C-alpha cells in the first residue's frame, strides 16, 4: 500500500516539475523577446504581470475546486494551467512582436514623410529667396530714381512685387506647419508618439517662425519707408535740383522732410540687417553637428 502511495506521490511530483518547467518557459518567452529587441522591457513587464495574475487566480480556483482530488489529479491540473500559460505567452508575444514591427515601420514611414515635407518647404524657401534677390531696389532712392516719374513708377511696381513675394513666403511657412500638424493628426500610431512629434516640431519651428516674422516685419517696414520717400518725390517732381550729387529743395520744410525720410529708411534697413543676422546665426547653429 505504501509503495502505491509512493509511486503516486512520485508521479505527482514529476508532473508538477514538468508544469514548473512550462511555467518558466512561459515567463522566459517575453523576457527573451525583449532582450532580443523585439519590444520594450515595459511590454515584457506587463506580460509577466498579467501572467502572474492569471496564474494566481487559476491556481486558486484549481486548489479550491479540486480539494477532494488526488495529488496526481491536482498535478495534472497544474500542468494544464502552466501549458495554457505557455501557449498564451507564445501567442501574445508573437502578436505583440508583429504589432511592434508594424508600429516601427509606420513610424519610419511618418519620419520619411516629415522629412519630405521639410525638404519641399526648404526648396520653396530657397526659390522665394531667389525671387526676392532678383528684385533690384538699389536704385529706387537714388537722385535719378526720385526725380523721374517713370523711375518712381518702376520702383513702385518692384515694391509691389516684393510685397507679394513676402506674402508667398508667409503662406509657405503657414502651409508647412499645417502639413506637419495634419500628418501628426492623421498618423495611425499611439498618442505618445503623436504628441512627441508635435512637441518636437513646435520646439524647433517656433524659433524659426519668430525669426522669419522678425525679418518679414523689418522688410515690410523698409518697403513702407521707401514708399513714403517715393510719395514725397512724386509730390515734388520738378521742385528739386541736383547739388553736389545730392537733392536740393527750394521751398522751406522740403529738405527737413526729405532728411527725416532718409533717417526712417536707414533705421528700417538697419532693423532688416539685424533680423537677417539672426537668421544667419540660426542657420550656422543648425548646420553644426549634434
């Protein structure tokens, strides 16, 4: 009789040992997969936490439900439980690995799209800058440019063209932001990635937008000062003369008004140069290796 009991006890012990091996395998699968870089350690921790809860509840149910069963039957119940946990661990790991791979691929696709938007935006800015540089306003405020109705009209046309190109640049900047925000809004990824993408974009783009806003404001101020000078020159056509290469006026107050306009133009030009210097500094800083 004792021999039969000993055989059954040994059998139950062997079955439990097998069950424990399966349980260890179930725990090892997500850990090994995490160490291999298939998904994060946080995900592996969630797996183990869930498995522990499931195992504890199932073990408690088996213990309470099979209280009258033999040790061998209980051992088989434990074996079935651990085998089920192993199957669940393998299946969940495979599904999570596939999901992680898909997420990684989607993130790469989004990053490529963001880089393409940036490259397109930069090409547009280069083209706009080329258009601005092609508009020659250097002779607009020369004595020859201020004493000819045709020259004044030509300068006004150039200023209008310059303003239109500045508007195009403003629209390009707004469009780039809208495109990036739309990309982040429509991306089929987790919210943390989306928020991180928007935060990273804002931290960089806001600085550049402020610089371009500073440049745009200073350029428009300069054009407004030049327009005021052209208005003055047009109103006084035929009322000035050249003296030592400079304009000289006959009526009282004309010279004072002209000199005030010259000071305004010079101040606006200085502000524009300061803004462009800020842009060059940012460009040099961004070109430095990180």
